[in-house]
C-alpha cells in the first residue's frame, strides 16, 4: 500500500491510493515560519513525525516535493520514501483544496494566507535592510544620479549668470561657482566679500549690466539648491567610503571606494560579484560594446567600469587591456575574500602595484599590428592568376575577427 504526502499552504495532507485523507499536520499559528522553511527546501520535524506515523501503516510513502532525495537520507524510514515532483494525488488535493481545508479546520482561507505571506514579506524586508550591500547599492546609485543632475544644473546656472557675471566663467570649479552665487549673488556683494581674492578672477568696475532684485532672488534660490546638492554628494561619498571599508576592505584597497561600490551595484550584491570570473569582471559595464562586437565583428571591449581605476585611466592606450586584465584578476580575488573569507589581505594591493609596474616596463611602446599578407616565402611565386588576384581589392569581412588585427 502507498501513502501520498502533499504540501499545501495550510499543512501536510496524506492520502491513500483511493484519494482518501488518512493523516495530516496543519501549520496553525506557525504557518509563516513553516512556509518559509519549505521554500528553503528544509524538512520540518512535523513532516518527519508524519512520515513516521504513515510508515507503520503503509509500505511506501510518496512525497510530492522539489527537494532532492538526499534530504531524506537521515530519516529512519528512508527505504520507504519515494520523492516525486508531481503526483496525481497532489493534483487532486490542489483541485479540491478549499473543500479539504474547510473540512479539516474552521479558517478563512484567503485571510489566513494574506497574513502568512505578509509576515514572510516583512521578514525578507528586514533581512534585506540589515544587509550592507543594499545600502551600498542605493547610495552609489543616488550618487550617480546626483552627479548627473548637478552636471546639468550647473550648466544652466552658468548660462543664466554669464550675462551678469561674465568674469566668473574663469572659475573651473563648479562647486565654488555655485557657492559664490548662492552666498553673494550680486556684483557688489561678490566684490565686497573678498571671495575672489584667492582666484585669478577680477570683477570689472566698468561693467554696467544690472538685474532686478526679484531676478537675483530667483537666481540665488536656484544656486542655493544646487550648492546643497553638492554638499549631499560630498556626504554620500564619505558614507560610501566608510561602508566599503567596513564591508569589502580588500576591494577598497584594490579598486577604491567608488569603483567597488559601482561594481557591487552593477551585480546587485557583493556575493554575486564574487561568483563571477575575472574575464566577466573586466567588461562589466561594457554590455553594449560586447553585443556590438558579437553582431558586427568589431573589436571586443578591453574594459568596462574598471576603466575608472586610476592605473588604467592614467596609462597609455596600448597597455590598458593588459592592465584591465590584471586589475580584474585582483578585484575578483579581493571580492571573494570579502564575501566568503572575511579576511583582510594587504598583500593584494602590493601585488597589483608590482604587476602594473611590470606591464608598463615590458610595454613602453605600442606593438605593431601583424600583416597577414607580408609573407616572404610567397614573393616572386605569383603566376598570371596570382597577379590578377593580387590586383583585386580585397573586401574585409567585418564579421570575422582576424588574428593580430587588434592588440591588447
């Protein structure tokens, strides 16, 4: 004889071969906890007790579950257990679910399920908030949006103020420009305050373009808002710096705070980044270039986000590919140590610096591209047919990459 165990939202239902209910275990107040355990493919003690009761009456116990058979190896009645993903008896229980649950217990099915799943959702939210990864991802995304916004707004402020204060165009620092306009605004106030004393900017006394007080107030309010965004950006940068030191100290050493945060945000978590090979880490952020390479045969990208690493960005173009590979290797090792090892290794930074110096010394000049047609053995051996073919203009197949046509 066989018994069939089906897992439902309200408990474990056991039926015989004739679809009659022979035993059960209802979750009652532990519904949310039990559902979460089942989702994680754990075997609850209550299910083990149900199997023990059924084993006394039945020769085989068929359990409908997605958990593997090995999860039941520790059970005393493992010889009687058969694991299947879908059973006819499970389909029968689900088809008559409302009727079966109503007969087994007096409960409002919809209301009870809502309460249980709300508890599960709240618990997941609590866990995600505790994770430092979430804070890093949100803060770096906010920082990038602030940088994009300030870039547009400072351009607008400069265009707005140039007719009235053309001399301030010499100020290259956008934050200083916004601060001066927000604090002083008018030409008279700027000249009297002395904020330009340490700069190469001098306001002309003969410039007589005037703006009304109401217009100056609007400009001042706009500049004040922009200046506060710059202050927020500075606060976020400090926060990210502290968080990365705390969560990923090895990555902080190897890649810096901002680049580490961007890589973590792009992969949606430190663990996800740690699971990637270094070849993927090297081109994270260059997805468009990758697809263009696959579609048209253009040269593949040498680097993605890691181009922002100072050793790559400030180096000669012909060694950037090699440097990107070296940096990606160390970032991969550092992320794995931070995610799974929880150990700080100061040697990673030293090894990376040594490798960067080796690459730069080994490649002081760009390599020449190899010419496929430059074959000395074929010189002087062209016949009439060879001359005709030589005279034709060869068409380059863009979809086929040739060896030696690009150099890292």
